[in-house]
C-alpha cells in the first residue's frame, strides 16, 4: 500500500452500509482513499456515517434505498455517476437471514424475503453496476456470500440456498465479464459480530458458542476484518483474483 491508500481515487458503492460489515467497509474504504456511495434503507444512520467520513476528510454520498427494488438501485448507481462521474467498484453486501426453523415449519414469506434481499438484491446491483463499469473499461465487484454459501451451517435453509445462489451469480458474472475487465468475487463470511448476529445471540445465547465451534479460530470476526478483505479484493492489488469464493471465516470452511 502506498501513502495514498489501497483504494486511492476509487469510487465505490456499498450496499447495506447503515450497520455491521457494510458500515465498517465504508470506514475502511474511505480510510484507504476511496470515495464511497452508501446505500441502505435507513437514512439517519447513513447520513451520520457520511458526515463522519467527511469529517475525517473523506468523500461520501448517500443513496437511500432498498436493494430489492431495481429503481432504487438504479438511483444509487446514478448518484455515483452524478457525484463522481463514474463507478469503479462495488461491495454488494446487503443481506438478511433469520434463525434456523425447520424447513417444513418456515413460512413462505420468509423464503421470499430471504431470496429477495440476498439474491435479487445482488442481481439488481450487478445489473446496474456492470454497464456503468463497462463504460469506463472495467471494474471490480465483491458480493457477500457466507459459509452458508458453501455448506449447511444450521441456519434457516432458504438462507443457505440464497448464499449458494450469490456464489453462483458471482461465478457466472465473473466468467461473462472477465474478458471486459471486470473482476467479480464472493466473500465467504464467517460468523461476525454485527447487529444481525447480536440480535440472534440475544434470542438464543448458546448460538455464539455454536457459531464459532466449527472454526479454526474460535471467535466471532469483527466487521472490520471482513471489510479489509473486501478492500483488498476491490483494489488493484487483487488484479489476478476473479470468480473467487474467498473465505474470511477463521478457517471454518477448511475443516
Ligand atoms: N454477521 C454474520 O455473522 C454474517 C455471516 C455471514 C454472512 N453475513 C452477511 O454479511 C452481510 C452483512 O450483514 P451484517 O452482519 O453486517 O448485518 P447487519 O444487519 O448489521 O447489516 C445488514 C445491512 O444490510 C442492510 N439491508 C438489509 N436489507 C436491505 C435491503 N433490502 N436493501 C438495502 N439494504 C438492506 C441493512 O440495513 C444493513 O445496513 C449480509 O449479506 C449477511 O448475510 C453476515
């Protein structure tokens, strides 16, 4: 990394940036010299985060919206284009899951919601981001999958299916656009200390032990540890990495 930062001068869109891994990514990317476009549904936390980044001397724009809504995603990419003139990279991180009820007891609307946020969300984002990146001759995308994208972790089955689908979309898109300069990777995120997981642990305290028992490093990840891996994948340092299922899971997927 040079003095100017790993992501110097890059324009990066981050979805799900109002909390957890996405908010950590906004801070890490900005500290590494990127201008960030923050997308999530909650305006208040997004504006606070953007103000914090600007106060540190960084550049941040806010695009309030829902990734399940293609028009909202189009507006967010448009915001990057209007504010900065281009989009260099994207971290498609917004996602949602719930605790593991048995498949036959899980409501259909839970299935629909999980597929919508995790899979359609990434689909909507890549559909809008890719043309913007082709317009400038290439780019880089990281999509947030999970250890649940590789095997049954014990979480609710539609989430396992959805994160497998995120990995499938990532590989297919990487193959389609690699020749035109766009690198696309998936992060295999292990259990991470965020709002999503804290709420689940509050409801089921034994979950923390269960979530970490399988890994080599038996602890939860901090959101910034996931964000730093995303920063590297989006940087030019990862120039020969594409179509990857990159584990940031304390070795959970190795054993
Ligand atoms: N925390 C973990 O243990 C863990 C493990 C593996 C994968 N993940 C994945 O990491 C990603 C980030 O999760 P997190 O743990 O930081 O959760 P979080 O709940 O703290 O943050 C999720 C973010 O996504 C946003 N979001 C949710 N639905 C959205 C929608 N429809 N449109 C726009 N934004 C939306 C939320 O507002 C929030 O900003 C998710 O894709 C999640 O599935 C998390």
